[in-house]
C-alpha cells in the first residue's frame, strides 16, 4: 500500500480534499468528487453507488479502482494504530492513524489523536481539526488529556472545546477542560461558543466541572442510604399519601407552607456556605453561582450587593426552617441523576439539620398532576385561589376550569429559560424590585386561603410569607409553565395537560 504523505501540510491538504469530495458527492458533483478523493476507497465506492443506475460502466471502473488501492480497511488501520500506541510505538501509531483517515471520511477526533502522536505538528493539526466534524466526543476528550500530558496545553484547550461541543461530559474531562479554560497563559484568539441562554461559555464548563468535583467529594453510598431511610420513615409522604395530606391541610384552613428544593437552590446555598463547596476552586464556585442566578433572573449575581445577598440568604433559610413540608431529592434521583448528583448531595448535607421535617419528593407536583390534572381534587370549587407566577392569565384560566370563586394574581418576571418577549425586556427586575413589591402587597384574604406559587428561588420566600399571613402556600414550580403551554422541562412535563385559555 502507498504510505500517507509524510509532510504534514500535504497530509492535511489531502484530508481536506477528501472531506470536500464527500460534500460534492452529497450535491451530485461526482466527477469532481472522484478527482479530489480518488485515494479513498470509500469515496470511490460511494460514487459508484450513485452512478450505478445511470452509468453502470463508469460505476464498475470506479469499484475496480477502489479495489486496486489494496489497503487495509480504515477500522483495521485505526485499531492497529491504537494498539501500537499502547505499546509505546508512536511513530507506527501515527503512520497507521494517518492511513485510516485517508481511507475513511475524515473526523476531527482522529485528527486530535494524531496531534498527540505528533506533538511537533500539534498546533497545525489541532487547527485543522476545527474544520472537520467531530463524531467521537470521548476520543476527542481523551486526546485533550494526551495533549496536556505531552506539554501542549494550548492545543489541549482547543481540543477540549472541540470535544465539549461534540458532547463530551465525563467528569474527569470537564475538570481538565475547566482548568485549561482557567489558564490565563493560553491565548486562543477565536471566540468560544456561547453557553445556554447566551451565558459565557466558561460559566457552563466551570459549573459542570464543579458538579463533577462535588460528585467526587460527596461519597454516594452514605447519602443515598440516608435518603432511603428517610423514605422508609413516617416523615416521608409518598405521592400515594401526599394528595390526602394536602387536602386535609386545605380543609383545616391552617397556615401551611410546602416548598421544594432542588439542584438550583443547592447551588445558591453552597454559594452562601463555603464549607459545602470546599472541593471547588474559586473560579468554579463563582461560575456555579453566576450561572444559576442568570438562569433565574437574567442578571449577573456579581452585580448584587453582598449585603443584599446575605439578607436574601437568611430569608431563604428561614423559609426552609419554617416549612411544614419540604420537597427534597429522592433516593432514586440521587442514584441515577449523574448530571446533578454533586449539587443534590451538597443540598442533602445542608438539610441534615432538618431530620424532623415532613418530606416528600421535590418532583411530586409532576406526579400529582399526572394523577389529578391541574390538582383538581384539591382546588376545584374553592372560594378563593391566589397565584404567584410569571403567567398573568393562569389564575383566570384555573378559575374558569375548576369553578373557583375569587382569584388573585401576583405576576412575576419569568426565568430566563421561558424566553418570551417579556423575558427579553424584564431581565434583572425580579430581585429586588418585584420581589419587594410582592412581599409588600400580597394579601391573604382569610386564614387557610390557598396560593399556588411558581417563583423559583424567591418562590420559597413567597411561600413562607403567605404562611406567616395565615395562608396555605403550595410550591408548584414549572408545573405552572406547562399548564399554560410553555413546558421548558422536556420529558418531565411532556404529558402535562394544558389549561383551556377561554378564547
């Protein structure tokens, strides 16, 4: 077989020609594709398949040309390359890896592997990798680590970005990539991709790395065991008991607050309590707080005066202490949600002092709504219902659908993820402006008046305030969004019914 070009520029040019040939095949420009990619048996085979019904003779000649290349198939060459690398033969590994790429459709992840095998050419190879699809995120992540090991940190950061964009989410990789992004000695001038909701990329990466470090710092077995013991105790209200418990509280007309805590609240509580996040470097702790605050309020938490945050934190912790029922992370989720375990484990550690609280699953509203749409058995026929949410029409729609007497609506700016025109214009107004207005104007018309609250972090405080005024507050969270047809939680609420809008 012919050897791959030894000159790195010639080799990369050959790869670019093959990638261009694949694109031309997709657009029907077969002759030019064959001219550019004639060294690739796969190009020739694909071209022959496209010609088989219109020019069988030409198709046959292309297949003969493909067979005449007489090279081992690309998968065999790739496997041999990796075997040679494991044996320490980097020169042999490089040669066979180059051969594999010339025989198959080029891939960015393979180029990143090559960069680690040829550190003298690493920069040129990594730069070229940006131009190709990356179909193997795990291989690309591994290449980033290998580039670090051979002292090519700047190239490793570029490789890390390619791997991350391709979907690499392994904890060790995220920690490595976060550290690379934090390295101010690296100067890649190309802009990084935006994170979710337009957040800076490094917030997204550093927050994911924080979750990975927290996962490593909070051993799962004892935390899950405590959660299982909690769910076996009389303090736990499963969904089969929860509906009846809430109905009894509503019928009793006694002050009551049910609040739910999840990975978002966990991040804020860890921001307030450094001991809970001792495993994190300051950059990741900062990103963790900035990301969740932006998701909630569309503003940078660093713009909030520290004394305001401290006051808010104290108010939140009071709401947690006063709650009659806490929604917490279930043992099942602690054991299965690898993307959020570290945050939820920190929350579990924080809640250790509330061992006496009545508790239920933080996702219980979803299950209740599935069995009892719009919580109809709890709300139907009430003489009054208050709604604190980002949906100004929710109270009226519930009133009509459930034959409720009077309603009161306290409207909030929605979380950034709702992405409506309203959210585009009201970022940064919820805290402290609207927050203070709701606390000062909310009226509970009688003891035991029921309020539904969908207010994120601040919703916990609204629930406690309603309880203090004699009302019953039920924290329903994103269920309110689903009821008006704005589900942003994917499969969790895909089957949630939507309220008639009365139009």
